[in-house]
């Protein structure tokens, strides 16, 4: 039976209570409540995230296994490495952090996804994460060309942990460039892991892999014990973290 959150002080259950693989909704832990900054802080600290559609109650998830990118395992295909280098070298291109958070999350909500009808980034979620952004916990990585926002991603930072949420691209490779910038930022500040939530072939191609819940939660606890990042600016020198060891053969 799924736990129903009956009020703001009703805590989320232990993640071991989530529905198992083979069930109708593997990873589903609880339902109800509202995605307030307080509830989101509780959830992410436990490795739990909200994911639901318009007309549904808030659904809280803790999938097992969990897709993550260990930042020292990030891989770049040769074609993407060239695209990143062109972007980093061009005076027309700029990587920004947090200059247009609402525009980024709204663009993510409006981007069609293969195999998905509609979006889970409903208006309530947009407002909740914008509120959390105002509190310094939600961040956007943005690719700009000629003053135009062309791609990006947003996510959550707690301690030395980054939880990736969603990406969008209005130009080829723009979201991937923003993701590469996120990896560089994490390497600079020694954030060891980016939570990717669920498996996709796209993430796997860049080095992401699955961890069973106990290992994920153990790594998460260590990261949350570290001090939070305070400087959310992107310096061009951070691109140096994409060294030759990050490259793999490709077209």
C-alpha cells in the first residue's frame, strides 16, 4: 500500500517501502502533499523526488536501481567534444548559470519527449522549483548564442550532490553542452555524483550507470555531509576539466 501524505508535517516513509521491480509502479513511495521547499528538501535529502502529471496527486519516487553519473566517469564522443570546443572558443557563445532559471524550466516543460504524452513539469512544479531557486537550492546551466537562450538544464544542489532534473535544446547539442558544463563545474568543486534518476540510453552513452538503492543512498549521505557550493558562476577555465581521458571513439 502506498503511503498518503496527510499534512505538511507527515514525513515521507523510509525508501525501502517503495514499490519493487515487477509492480505496476516500481519505485513509487508515497502520494499527496505539495512540493513546497520544505517538502522538497526532505525528499531530496532522502533520495526521493516528485514526478506526476496534470490531474494526479503529487507522486513521490525512489527507484531501485538508480541512474547516476559519477563525474569522473563522464564520456564525450568525438563529435560532441568538437561541438563543446567550438562553443567554448566562440565569442558568440556563452555558458551561464542561473541567469534565466524560469525560462529554462519552462522550456523543459514545453519540450516534447519521445514516448511521453504531455509533461511532468506541471505549473505547480514550476512554481515550487522557482521558489527553491530563490532560496539558492535549484540551479540552471544555460547555453547562449548571440544573446539567445538555445539550451540548458536545471537541477538541485544539496551539499556536494547535484540532482539533474530536465534538459532542453533549441539548437543541436545545446543541452549536451550545458550538461558537459555541469560536469566541469562538479569536477571543479569535487562533486562526485550527479543523480539522473532513471535509465536512458542517452545518459548511458555519456557514462551514466545504475546503482542499487543502498549504494546510492550511502553515496548520497556522504555528499550531503559536505558544505554547500556558494559560488554559482561559470568561468571559461572550467572547460579544462574535459581532458583527453573523457573522450571515447565516435563519429
